[in-house]
C-alpha cells in the first residue's frame, strides 16, 4: 500500500525557534499533500493543501506566514512552524493524495494516506 | 458546507462482539465520499473503509462494514468480532463537491474489553 512518512516524530523546542516537519510519500508520487493539526482529544483540522510546484492553499484562520509550506518535489512537502509559541504545541499530521481505481473499472476515487504524525511541544 | 457528526464520544464492547459506531453527515452536494479512519494511541491515521455516494452496495473490508443509509444521511461503521487491538479512536470523514478537503467528525473512542 501507499506509505507516507513524517520526520521528526516528536520535537521539543524553545519558544521563538522555528521547526521544520517533513512529509514524504515513499512509494508513490503525490502532487497534492495536506497538513492537519490535531489538539488533544480533538478532531483533525485541515490547515493547508500543499501543491507541488505552486503555493499552498491555506484554510481560513491559518496564518500563512507562521506555517510555511513548501512542496518542492512530488514526494516531499515540508511544514515550517516559524517563531513557535506554546500555543502551537499540537500533533501535526500530513497526508498525501493518491487515485485509487475501483473494481470492475468503475472509475476511481481520491484517497488520502496519512503519515504517522509529529508531536510538537513548544516550551 | 459539509458537516460530520459523531455522537458517541466513547464506546465499550466485549471482545468477539460486534459494535456499531455512528456517523451522520450533511452536505448539499450529490457526489461525495465517506471514509472511516482508525487512530491508535500512537497517532497514525489508518484508512479503514470508503463509501461513495453513488455506490449501490454497502462497502465491506474484512471485519469492517459500512451501513450506508443515504436517505438518513448516515454512514455507520460496523466492526464484527471485536479484538483487543481494535481499541482506538475512530473518525468518520467526508469529502464532497469534487474537492480534496476531508471534513472529520469529532471521533469515537472505542475500548474493547475482555
């Protein structure tokens, strides 16, 4: 199956520093990747859609200057949390989109495969 | 706008029993897809099952089946023969309107007991 990796899996940093999180599709190419944030015991909230070779599309309320996204290749998207503060502490999950063919040739649908997540703690 | 509602914050089931996790959705788009994901304590999101809005039959994947009732706008997940390893958070999600965005419900924490 499609495998998505994230690095690092866990990071602790001081307030004011920047943290880069990598998301890689290991066995497929992904023109589109997604970045989600999940606070404890809450659901996943989409932050932005990362498009290879173009600017990311941010969801309403997400600061694009704070959460920098770069999708420089078909297998790698990076999320940089700039000048991190304690309120940025969260679980960040990426996903990569892949097209799945339906049985019997009945077309296809887009599936998202998720990375294992990165737990960010800002002190 | 799309909305997913999961009304069960937590569920308990005994090992080997079947359990149904509820999910209702709301969308005005005629074309949409419904997904269920499992999130163990380690955090990764594991895709379980998919149902398209035009699919005539309920989706099944091993011990997972989706009880799709279009008129009621519900897409409940049924897990048969529960195992201890099924203990996790379960999220229902929807994608509608031909877009890429997945909208997630608030999740149900399932605990399988001996």
